[in-house]
């Protein structure tokens, strides 16, 4: 990468060269000057340059200056939010801000934050023990502490939303330290689909997750699953 001092030096040389060419083109009686006029107009020690060569150097100089400015601009504005849950909430906030119909008296971003914590606990910390059964899969989802609370909130809510999806039958029943998730189907193809997806694939299936997050943030979602108790 050229330093600023070198770029300035190149620019000065090019300016002198351009001035010499302009003088040669505009000075009366320039027909008396020989073909070596350009060479004589250059400072001592500089090689002769034809008009084409000088134009090429000017283009290179402009390109270097543009690239230098581009490199400064590229690092000026970071785009990564730095954390997945923060980024998900930021996206929702931008949507709420852009919607003139948003009722800010009902917005509940804390409910969404707690839900994203639940998602993190179930995804990363819950134990999932799958067992193939007739027509599909049975999964014991267990944990303790904050993970158990997240399991008790998320798994029954998931079963309610997934029931009927792709012809599935989904239900959740209570375990001493978690939930028993059962997903079955009548179609042999869907049985294989369910078994292939497994626990986390089943939770990630469907198109209801993002709308669910937006509805929760707007305060339009039924919060019974958040305070799920048996």
C-alpha cells in the first residue's frame, strides 16, 4: 500500500507533466518545437513520456486515490450486532419503528428477550433422548434450573403450534425434570421425515417462529406459554 507521502509525490510529478503538455498544446509557435519538447519540459532525470503514457499514469493515480478513500470508508460503520439475540431484537425494533401502526403502549420486548433466553437454554443445554415409536418419535427433553424452566415453557408451546403441520400429530406431557415430546404421522414418508429431523430439527421446522417473535414483541401474543405451569 502506498503511503500518503508517496501518493502526494506522484501527484506532484503528474501535475508538472500535465502542465508541460498543456503548455506545449497552447503556446503560440509550438510548431517550432521539436518532438523532444516533452522530454525537455520534464524535470532533469525524468524519462520522456508520450501523451498516452501520461494519461495512463493519471488513471492509475485516480484509481489509487479512490482505493485509498474506499479503504478508509470500509471500516467506518460496523454492521454486525455482536450477539445473536441482540441482533434478533434489533431487527424487531427496526420493524416496529418503521410501522406507523405500532402501539407502543402494548410493546413488550422484555417478553421477547425472555423467550430468546429460553430458546438458548433449550437449544444448547437441554438433554434430548429420542426413541423411535410406532409412527414417529418420542423425545424426553430434560434439564434443571433455568433450563428446566425453559423446557416447561417451550416444549408444550411447540407441540401446540406443530400439531397438524405436514400432517403431524404433536403433544407434550410432563416429566419430573422436563417434558416428553411425541410427534407422529400417518404417512410413512412423514414418519421418516420426523425421525430424520430429530429433536432440534423438529423445533426448527415450520414458518411460525419469526411471526411469533414479532407478535410477542407487539404484545399481541398469548403469554400463557411463557408462564406455563401444571
